[in-house]
């Protein structure tokens, strides 16, 4: 939306054709970057394979080829042909995880606290993060396949 407003502004206040052309080139470049980084990436869990679409590469990974799922900064799928990072599954939820750990520990003496039920998993592996949720879905698909 901001790029469209920039284009409209370029036509509205431009003083020369060269200025409009330059600003349209900038708008086109910004639009392509937005498409590559925010719109194109996806992860599709199909029946037999995971389709990982990143800005410059698309990987089809059979469930049977998956060796490990890493969730440190984002979801990475280690498979027999290498390692694929999933751009759409970052490790989010850090603040919530920290609050749960901190206040759960401080509040462990209160009877209403759930501190004893808090696991020792990392924030990125938690179901409160996108990478943890994606890894969980993949693990469930792998279990169903066996």
C-alpha cells in the first residue's frame, strides 16, 4: 500500500519525466523485494512431500528423507539431500516464553501457578512459536506416514 502511495505521489509532485521514471524504478524494485521476502515464501504440507518455497529456491522434501528438524532461529529441515531453511517459520514468541519462564518460576509458591507444568524446551521449539508449530505439524505427518 505504501508503495502505491509513493507512486501516486510521484505522479502528483514530479517536476520532470526523469524524476517520475526514477521513482517508478525505485517502486518496482521495492515491490519485487516485498514480493520475494514477504509474499512468495511458503511451506506446503502435501501428502508425500513438503514443499518449501523460499525467495530464490523451491525444495520438495519427501517425509521419508527427513533426518532432523531444527528450530533454533527458524525451522530448518535436515534431510538426505542437505538442509532447507523455511523462511515462513521463524522462532517467534520470545517475549511470551521469557514471561512464562520468569513468572512461572517466581510464582511457583502460589497455588494458582502452572510453573511445575512448564517444560524445559527452548523458545523456538515451543508451540508458542511459528517454528515450533511447523515442526510439530511435520512430526505429526511423519508419524501418520509410518
